[in-house]
């Protein structure tokens, strides 16, 4: 039983340590965006942000209207 407890603690500590990276963060009106540092094929590092919230798609009665807020 002690070996099992040690095993669980080891797995938990590995998970915590692997997620302790520094992420770039940007705040917008809708909230905060957490990004990642990535490396381009040229070797330069850049900030990458995905899943950025955009406006609703202009379909139906939103067609040819202003941006809904």
C-alpha cells in the first residue's frame, strides 16, 4: 500500500511540474487569452494564441448589419 501511495505522489508531482511553464497572456474585453511560445522554422520564437473569440457569423438577420456586441 505504501508503494502505491508513493507511486500516486510521483505521478501527481510530475503532472504539476510539467504544467509549471510560463505562458504569454493577453487580456481583451472578453477575458484573458493564454498562449504558447513557439519556434518558427527560422529559429525565432514567437507568441501563438489559438481559440480567439470572434463575432457571431454574419448569417440570417445579421447579414449586412454592424458588429453585434
